[in-house]
């Protein structure tokens, strides 16, 4: 299942509005088929993996990160039907699909055909990988990641506004990797006017993976960018699984105040700025007690001279 999750990551930022599913077919201890959701959502991971496995899929074990689809689509056959036709011995599923068109129907179809199904293996890793799709299904909006590059004392710029570059090359390269794994990247209008950021992906081999661009503004739209008038408009982004918010301070504060941030990427440089521009402003907290138990540390690592901390929002 770990291999299936890793394959699914290849489709992250490219498969929306479909989930970035991964699939592995194993026969007699040997991997005979691999697949992941392709750009735009088709072909599905199972179709790719079964196509590669061919006849070797009969009697094999299939590992897939999300329940195989069971609904009719003009874009291709249902994966549950493809699996029934392929005749594997068992299908191991990490997560049941919350999509109302599926939600257990794929699993039931496999079992009705005499195929053993196990559900829940690798569920946490699969849920983290497909957080965008799952959030859109459950909350009706994308999974929102807020990126902040700051000094040790929480500043994102000098008093003059100078901010290039607070972090080093390794941290900036990691940001570009995050961009390649998202469907849309958003900045505030002040950041756009001040920096005219390219919001692209500048990593070898991934230059074509730049996400859609958006600007948070109540003013006129920006050419080449989609316009969001306020953070709540993320609920109308029906074809976006993962949204990356990059700045600046007012935009970060607006999303935090609206409690629409699911993940924090904090790139911390080993510098002190002192008087300067703070990373965020007022976010609606009225007491210190309200600030606790809202964020869980999910990952931390060194990136050259800088440090990355990843936090996930704790929700009921």
C-alpha cells in the first residue's frame, strides 16, 4: 500500500477534480502492474495498473488507495467492473470513497463477484495524500495550505518591504515542489502589485506543472489570474483539490481568521530582523486559551540552512 500511495502522489496537482489514486497489482510476490490517476482524472489508477498487468492480474492481489469507482461515466468504464473482469484474488483498499455516487458501492460490487476485499490498510497515509479530494467531498472546498517564509522572530520582510530572499535556495526549491503538487496558487493583491510574482514551477522537469493562479482582491481582476473576492469564495472552486496560499500577511490573516487553513508550511530562516513586517496580523483570537490545541506538528526537517515545520489543523 505504501507503494500505491507513492504512485498516487504522482497525480497530485494534476488529477483534479478526481482524486490522485495509486494502484499496485502483485502476483506471487512480484509487482506486475502499477498505475496512478492521470492528468485531468483519466485514465484511473486501476485502469492503468490492470492494463500493465494484463492476464497476470487474474488471481493476483490489488492494492489501491481509494475504493474503485462504480458509477457510469462517458470518460471510461467503472473501475469496479474492470476489476471484476480482471479476476484478482483480492483487492486491498485504503479508504472508502466518500463520493455519494460510490460510497461503498464499488466494494459491494467486488464482493458480490466473489473477490475478497480488505478495507483500511494504510488509511492514514492515503488520507494525507488525497487530503484535497477528501476535503472537497466532506467540506465542499479545497484543502488549503498556507505557506509562510519567515525569520526566527516571525518577520516576512524588512520595514521597507524587502523580502527577497529570507530563505535559502533549498527552501525555495521545496516551495516550487509544493507548487507542482497543487491545483491553484493564490496571493493577495498587495503582494501581486509589489512583487509581480511569477507563481510558476522552476524545477528541472517540472516546469510544465505550474498551477492555476489566483489573486485575493475586492478590486478588479488581474490578467492571467482568477479572482477571489474573499477567502469564503474557496467554496466555489469545485474543480480544485489543493489550494496553496503564499502571501502576504493580510491574505494569510484573512484565511486564518476564516478558519480555512488546513495545513501550515513554515519555512524558518536562521536570521533576526527585529522591526519589520509580521508574518500574520489579527486572526480573531480573543484569549490565549483559544490558541492552544488547534495545530498538530506533522513534519519537520532541515532544508539547507533553513528549517521547515509542517502543521495540520486539528478539527473534530
